[in-house]
């Protein structure tokens, strides 16, 4: 069911071009700051995994394993051999010792997931396999292997179980408010963990354009000749900067029920990380090692997360985020700013938001 090691001398089914490998890499090397701080804190809770893995009988994991085994196609040398080669290669690049079991499930909707407590299972749908080319699919497989290396499959399964359990007792007075707060927080973490896994996919595929194409296809289907990466990224810039405070509120309401960020946002975030010094350092071989994970400071991780969110507010072109930044900075004429933001007015100075999409839209894609 699993492959135990990936020694270079015995590595088979290597890709058509040479890719860098990251021996002993810690998932902290690619994790989004908000995702990393949560994971570091969970890993510091002694016995956390052991206790909840003992509760696996209460979870539907065993049932899911039997379901996929009986009604899906298990990837291996004899079935979907090209996917098996990608999976082995992704685990080799990220130095994941055990290759997770992968299944292809019949579903026209393109999707993939990594679940499980004791051992992660990767599931990809036929819709995704048929939609993506080899390099695009390699990034997706790397994305799921990144989930496995980070331990997302463990923590997601546990927290989803706790959330579902809590929902059953939501009839308790004020319980609904508390439950919604928990669910909202969990979904925010899930969205950030997806950004982490996108980065892992890039480390595996080492082809930013393939990652971009894959995200475009997930958004627009198998019509690549009708789509353009630069224009797709311009959508992300327009989404962030466009509109007024009413649109900002609608954005929040739209994203709250989702476990994944919007596709254009994922593309823009991945491109930003690919152009960062952090990514270049990893590619140059300078990255945190797994052996150092036990010494990681929770306080430092939380500080990095807080800094990230502060930078996001400060640099965001979104009207609401800019207003928050103005308030935090002690900006005057708050009433006028609120009026302009809600009505889309304020053409003087930096008050108007109508010019922002073209400003940011031309900046990001120009670096592709």
C-alpha cells in the first residue's frame, strides 16, 4: 500500500526534466503564516494526536477507506501509472517517506482532497484528471502531498469531526453563536492551508505557469486557448481593489461559507510567493528542516501570523481594508471617508477607488 523510502539511487519514474529536491524539508518552509502558527501550536500540545487518533472509531475514516477501495480506482503501477509516477516523484522531492495511497474517483467535478488520521489518503476525481495536462496535474499532486506533509489531513479530520459534533448541540442557548464563531475560524484556517498547499505544489512542479494554468482551468474549464494568465491575474487585482465598502462586505459574505479561497485569489497569492525572497531561499536550498520542528516557538509563529495580517491590511487595495488601515493610523475626517467609501466617491487624493484595478492589474501580470 505504501512505498517506504525514496533513495536517489533507486528512484524510478523520474519526470522528463530535472527538478530540485528538498531533503528533510519542514512544511514550515511553505506554510502560510496563519496556517503555520495554528499547526505549530497544535503540534506543541503533547498527546494531541495520540488522543484523537484513539477516537478514530468515532470517525467515518474507516468507512471512507472501504468506500474508496470498493468503488474507486487505486493508483499504482498497473492503474493510472502516470499518476503513480507523479505521486512518487512529489514525495521524493518533498522527502515524504511514505507514499500516500491515491484513488481516482468517478466525478465530473474537478476536485482533489487529502484526508485521514493514521495514514493520509489522496483522492482525485476523473473530472480533474481529464481537465489537466501532465505538468498541471503534477502541481495538484504536489498540492495534496503538501497537505500530507503538513499534517493537514490529521488536523482537518479532527477539527471537522469536532465541528460536526458541536453542531449537533447547537440547540443549547447561545450555542449557535459560539458554533458559528468556531466554524468561521476553522474555515479561515482551511483557506490559508490551501494557500500553503498551493506553494507545496509549486515546489514539486517547479513550473509557475503550469500552476497558473491549472487554476485557470479549475475556474474556466478546458478552454485554455480562450484564457490568458495575465488577464486572469488582472481579475484578482480588480477583485481586491474594486468597488466600495458595500462590495467589501459582499466579498466577506461570499467567502465565509467557503473552505477554499477564490481561484483568482489563489493564483495571485501563489505568484506573489513565487516572486518572494522566501521562495528563492527554498529553491537555493536554504529552508527549515523537519528535525528543527520540535524547537519551533509558538510565540514566534503567532507573531509572524500577526505581522502578516497587519501587512495585509496595510498593503491591501480593498476599500474596507484601507479604511481599517486609516482608522488604525489615526486618519482624520473619518465621516467623510466612510461616506466616500460607501458611495464610491472621493475622487481627490487617494480617496477614490475607481483607478485602483488598472493600477494593480498592470503591475502583477507584467512580471509573469
